[in-house]
């Protein structure tokens, strides 16, 4: 469904449905819809994601890598976005340097079975295996956004 790192028409339809479900609060709290301004249109664009928790922090991982639309939109929006799961949470997503991504990637694969097909490391692999691929998968720490719109 993601040949070449891009969703095919079926994947896009499933993503729209999943984003709608997550935003309504379906499933565990880690299932979220990320709303971010489109870098070209400025309109809000929604993406269903899984938030990984680690050491009291929450993170979002781009399982398709650097060239993912939500990552490019987020960078253009200076990290400002909204997470939706029942309620709305304005957030600022802070990109984690590649050197700090490996533990988050391992935790992500533990809680996001859908990501396992896209990150070429077994979820039980040693941390060194995650370090070897960490630079290819952007990771963002979720922080509150207290700035007014």
C-alpha cells in the first residue's frame, strides 16, 4: 500500500477513515490524528499516527522516512500542529537528533505494529541495530504549544 514510500489510493482512503476514527477517540490514547497546515495550501491536513511513549515523553515517528508529507508540512509549520483523540491538543513537535532516535524507534515498533513493515529492524533487536537506521526515520517529541494562534 506504500510502494515507493507513497500511499496508493487504497492506503489514502484507509488513512482518511483511520484519521477520522482516531480523532473521535476510538482506541487507545496513543492512536492520534495529527493536524498540520499544508505547506502549499495552508489548509489543515490530517494524518493518522501512533504516539510512542518513552520515559514520560511522547513521540511521533515518520515510518516512511524523510520524504513523508506530514514531516514536510510540520517542518514548514515550525513544528506547530494539533493532536486529536477525542479532544484537541495544540502541540509543538520538536525534532529529535538522529543520535537520540534509536530508543524511540524501538519503542515505536513495540506499540505500532503497522510500522514494522516500514522500519527494517526487528522490534526485539539490540539498540545498535536501531542506531544504524535512525537517521532515515524522523522522530518528533511532543510538547505543549502555549503560544496563541
